[in-house]
C-alpha cells in the first residue's frame, strides 16, 4: 500500500513543534493587536483634529502604510535598520514593530470614520450644555463608536494573524517556518510531506480565524438590530 505521507505529522515531535510555531504566530499577533488598538484610538482622535497640517501628516502616514507591502516594511526594519544604524534587532521585535505600525494606521482610520459618522448636532448639543472636550468624548462619542468599532477591530485581528505568516522571510520560527523545516527533513523519505504539513497548517489557521470572523459578524448583526 502506498504511503500517503500522513504519518509525517506524528513522527517524533513534529506535531508538537507545529503547535509551538502556532503559539509564536498567535503571540506576535496578540502583542501587535493590543498595541495597535491602543495607539490606533489615539491616532484616530488625532486624525479628527481641526489642524490641516495634522490631518495632512496623518493622511500621509495612512497612505504610506496602505501602499507599502508589509513584507517590504519587514525587510526595511529587520535588514535596513541593522545595517544603517548598527542595531541588533530580532525578527520577533521587527514583526511587532511593523504590524503595530500597520495596525495603528488601520485602526486609526476606523476610529476616524466612526467619529466623523456621528451626527454633528449631538456634539453641538453637548457643547451647548457646557460639556468640555473630554466629557464629550467620554459620554457622547466613545459609547456610540464602540459598537461600530468592535466588529471591525475583530476583523483586523484576523487579518493580522494571517499576515504574520510573512515573518518566515526574516527567519522567525513560527508555524510556517516549522512546517518548512519538517518538510525539508523528510523530503527524501516522504515526498508528499508538503501536502500534509501545509494542509494541516491551513486547518490550524482556519480553526483560529474562522471563529473570530464569525463572532465579528454576529456582533455586527446583533448591534444593527438595537
């Protein structure tokens, strides 16, 4: 009977190594997400400033992030900084910097959109009642934009988890890199190892991202009825 190659998953500690790699992927994503949410809210508030210069600079930052591929940013931070500024920076830290840089811009634009979508008369009425800027944000703006932001920010989380697969190109041993190592070590004995390894990694990504995506859809539909 022909060997299907499925056994490569269960040889030695291959399965455990893949799960460890997945842990690295999720860990990098979570750190970048937390930082992006915090910094993104601040950036979104900055983008709504009345100063034209601030809005222009904010728009430039956002457009640079959207135009520049994340892989190029990873190479600039990991290779460029190390050679240009003689900085010894790890692949993990490079990934966190790049994905936070990207996530902050995306989250900031979501915050900006949610704030500008609010009816202006609500803010004008609050000002007429004598509420200060901080009170307006606390009692008027923030409670209303949270419902709109939460589903969208959860979707941003899934995008970050998937995009972290790019860190394999700067040597970070995450789930894709582990899969490549297992495939290389079994290339001669199990020629079909790549199908089973990458297929299993696909299932892992699906198992992590699909529930998050469905939860975001549930929140969006639930709050649209309220």
